[in-house]
C-alpha cells in the first residue's frame, strides 16, 4: 500500500512542479501525512529532504509558533505563486541558477531582466527567490514561469524574479531583504509583528484580499526574523525544526 501511495505522491509532486496541479494543497498534505504515518523512512521523504530548494513547511501554524517566546519578532511575507530558483554568484558574477529539483536553468534565468548578471560582491553569494508572472492569477503565474524555464525557446517578457533569502548569509531576515534591495533585486513586501498572536490578524487580512494584493499569492509566509533563532531551528532534531512556515488557508 505504501508503495502505491509513494508513487502517487511523486506523480502529484512532479505535476505540481511543472505547473499542473492535479489535487489541492490540502489533499496533498493529507496524503503526505498518511505516508509519513505508514512509512516515515521511505524514499519519498529521503528524496524530498535532498532537494536543493525544499518546499516550505505547511504544518499547523500553532505547531510552528509553539516554543517561541510570545514577543519573538516575526516577518510576514507574501507566498508568491511561481517556481523556486536559487542563484549563485562567484566574485560578483552569476555562475549558476538551479530550479527546486536541482536542474541547471542558468541559460534561461540570464534572460530575466530582474536578475542582475553582476554584483559588487566578493566570494560566493547564494540567493533564493521566486520566478513568477506579475498581474496574473496564482495558478497562471506558476504555469507561465514553469513553462518559460522548461521551454527550449520563449520570451521572458512578463516574468519577474523576487529575491527573499540569502542561503549562506548571516544577516537576519529584515537585514537580508534590505541588502538584496541594495543589490537591486526585487524583494517582497513585508509586515512585522512582535507577538505571535498577531499572525492570525495578517492571515485574515490576506484571506479578505486586503494584504499583498499586488502579487499572485496562494498564501502568506511567516518567518522568524532572528538569524540566531533560524540556525537553532535548522539544527534542531525535535518538532521545532523550521524557521519559516507557509499558511495557505
């Protein structure tokens, strides 16, 4: 039974990544939970952890906030619906761009106007962001971005890149976004709160279409601002191992 379920999840996941979602996020999450309960050590979860750009955790926001002090500073960002891309610069020159599953898409990404080919930096700088289509519904945004990356030829017109994380950085999340702006990257709008109880306020604003309406979103992302706390959670083996969480409904 678990072999069949694992194969179905892989099939749904593949279609989702190419912009052809076959089931809802809620249905997919439930199937993942079922497989995790049946066979937590199966290849599906091992391969998922090995992805260069793993998906954001989508467990209960209550579970995510557990263990945080009530006044922990959090940043709320739009969950832009597109495809995840990582950029690597070496001594200021764009060296490589990879998709979520590790495919080299450098030749396509260099066509995107929002992606600078050279930066005034030294050493290695790794940036994570989202390739998306502004002014389009979320599902179309993902489909357009995915189609552009997969196609042998095609126009980059109407496609943007938004940077929101320095993978090998030491700055907190707010400072990271400010630094990316300084480097001329587009960055997401943010909301800040110092109380975990305020997260639900922003969630309701998004559901009521009063927040982040300038982006094609399918949710919001809650992030711990402190880099120190981020690293503590990244290295944790217990339930509190994530420093950012997607809320989709």
